[in-house]
């Protein structure tokens, strides 16, 4: 074997071979010789490639974020739009129940009582409600016009003797009862509401309450506001839950009706509320605690709380825009 050849490839003499100092540099030179890529562009190209990956990931994350924001906004809009189960409140005019012929007003030469009689008689409905007429428009017109509030209270042991099962009551309602006339009139009202496009989630969430049950609800509300101090907590609670003896629910003539999971002012944004607000008087009910009359009623705005008084008085209250407090003070009815 040639000695010089042996010397050049002797492992012990590899340090004498003229090679690049570093392995990476050697590989780079080898690739450069092979035409793989220029050595001076190898690292910058790799950095640009990684930067492109990071930029693409960032753009993708931004896109996902905006998509989630849009979906969340749409979801919230739909919840408010549909009232948590109710039909959407559309801008079209709600179906109204009208009299066969528009009555002339008192200012047009007809006496006011004649005008009222013409307005509340011969109403037309989508359904045949003739069997409910006596309940919606009782012959004893003053029998259900009684004021209950902070001034005119009700006895602790008072309980109506004509309580019956209320219609369309949700599961879980503790005492699902109303007085006979109120229950029948409410059955007619909700049946007609469904026939006019209201969601069947429009149901009764509270009806008759005993004095003791009202005490339980009031005490709980006081505990919620206990951080205000006892006196302020009681004042605050009394604007939301009536003090026992001051609740209309004990009369068996009031019902909470809405489409939501729980009572809330957003119910006023639903088609169901608009229909009830405009049509409840035809069935003998009034919106008891209007939005702009809290200083008179002493109770917060409750678009879900409807009170039975009979069609005759309901029409007068509806048309005048008065609260039950104002109407009773004006007429002298229901104050005993």
C-alpha cells in the first residue's frame, strides 16, 4: 500500500487534513458547492420563513376572535329579540281586537257612559269566547275593583272563598290559584293571545299568595339587601316585593305573566307584552304597575303584573292612563 495514501487517511492524523473548522460551516460549504443555496442567504431565509408562520398564526387567532365576538353578539341579540323563549318582537303592528263599529267619543256628542258601553260591547275575537263573556265583563261591575297597596291593606287571615286552579301555570308555582272570574277571564285572554301569534311560553308564573308566603318572599328580599342596613334593606325590598298585607296577590285577582325564565323589565321588548298591553282591558285586566307611575304606586315597573278588575273599569283605566290608585281616588271605588 502506498505510504502517502496511508498517511493521508490515518485517523490519528486527521487533524492535519485541511477541513473547515465547524460541522455546520462544512455542511454549508458542501451545499454551496452542490448549488443548494447561497451561504449568505441561508439563515435570513429561515428567519423570514418563521416570521411568516408567526404572522399567519396571529392573523388566524384574530379571525377566530372576531368570529367569536360576532357569534356572541348575535346570540345576545337573539335572546333579547326572542325574550328567552317568546316570539320575536317585530315592527309590524300587532293584531288588535276591534269592535264591530268604532264608537263615537263623548266629545263627539255622545255621553261618556254611552261611549264606554259602546266600546266594551260587541267586541270581536279570533276565537269564539262567548262562554267567557260574563267573566270578562261581569254584571256586578264593582265587585273586583278593590285597591290594595301601602295605604289600603288586607287582613292577615284573608283568603278568597272562590279560588280555583289558574290556567296556563308553569310547573313549580307554589299556589297556582286565582278567583273564579279572574281565572276564567285569564284563560280567555291567553287563549286569544296564542291565536294572535303570541308564544305559548307566555304563561302564569305567580298567582294567589297567602300572607305567610308573601312574608317569606319579603324576608328573603330583605336579606338580599342586608348590606344596606336593616332599615334601608326593608325600604328597598318593599319596592320590589310588597310587604305582607300590601300584596295584590293575596286577593287572588293578580297574576304575573311573561315569557322569560324569570320576571324582568326586558319583557316589555317582546311582542307578547305589546299585545297584552293593548288588549288586556278587553278581558278585564290592567297593567298594574306602569313604567312612568312608580312614584304613585310605590312599586317598580312590572310589565309582567296584570290585575283583574273587569272590562268596564279596565277600559276606563286603560283609556285614561291612570293607575289603580288614581282611578280609585277619583271615583271613590275600592277604598273600603
